[in-house]
């Protein structure tokens, strides 16, 4: 009695499982991205824009890094940054990886005074237009579940002499003027946070994705005694990593088939127990 049921039962369960498989993917339509570093020390100004290494289509890539040594009377300031942002596409998922780091050190060969210093660094995928593309046979307008799962990490270390130190990062997805998924973190201390959100979209729909990281700090009228070792004034870092996935929303008929399969499994189990 059990043998004829097994192929049918397997088919019914398989239909239910396949309904949640990957059914669509993101395609990049356009993007606006930027990044870089700005610093000013007692009137000396530096500016370093991040390089945009993105191809004409597909993956988005930003990269920037620089180290500066600003001489002052009886000492110097060493400040640096490194930042990058990657948005990588595949038919299975869209991966996001962003990092940003910044530092500031003062070296005092004698009594050192810093009148005014300010530095800011950022990476920004400000407007990436993504289209939900269906696989062969996936009808335009079909509903799909879109989700993001990732992790955000922050390192915050500001010396008490620092003024206006900050670190922030964020991620959002919107359709038209409606935000459907968002994560924002104004980091006040070091730590890690999970980033998760999901929503229902449609094949053929265009979404706007954006993500940013920024950090900055300043000094004003800071006095340092002579020291053989550098003063560590600023150490900040941020990272955001995760993946978007798109899965089909099962049709009502699929749910009916799955329930029928589960019901049949229950009936077979009861019959076996009776025997």
C-alpha cells in the first residue's frame, strides 16, 4: 500500500519546496556613487576623492586611501583614511561590502599647539537603481520576496581632546517615494549589530538602493606636552556586509499541493501506527 504513494508524495512536497527557490535577480540600471577625504589644519587644506572603479554595467566599486603628515611648530599631525564600497551582482544574490577607516595622531617634539584641525571621510552609494529581473517563464509583475541579511560593525575611539567626533552608517531600499527597508546607525560606541529587513516586490519593478558610511573629528586649541610617543587622537572604523536575495511568492495552488502532500503524510503515518 505504501509504495504507490511515495512517488506522488515526493512530487507534492518537491513542488512546495521549489516554490520558495530563487526565481529572480537584481540588474543594475544606473548608479550614483562617491567617496573621499577632506582635512584642514590651521589653513592647510587637503582633498582626496575616491576612485570609481565600476564597469559600464554590473558591479559597483569605489576605493580610496591616503596618508598625510602636516608639519606644525615643534611637531606634526599624521592623519589618514581608507574606504571602499562594493556592490556585486549574481543570479543568486546581490552582495554588499563596505568599509571605512580613519585615524589621527599628533607627534610633539616640543610643546605642541594645534589651533584648528578638521577631517572627514565617507563612502556613499547614494542612488543605485536596481531592476527585479525574472528568470525564464517568470511573468512580469509576479510577486517576489526580497530580503537583506547582514552585519554592521563600528569601532569608535576618540581622545578627550577631540571635538565633534562622529561615525554613522546606513542602508535603505525604496520604491518611488516609499521606503520599504531601512537601517541607520549613529554609532556612539564600538559594537556590532545585525541588519535584517524584507518586503514584497514585483518582477520588472525598479527600486532605489542607497548605503553610506561617514566619520569625522576635529581639534581646536589643543595643547600637547613633549612626548617620545605619538598621541593617538582618533581611531574609527565601520563595516557593513550582507546579501540581498529574491525568492518567489508561492501561488495559492502551490500551497494547496503542499497541504495535500502533508495531509497524505499524516494519513500514512496514522495507518502505520494502527498496524
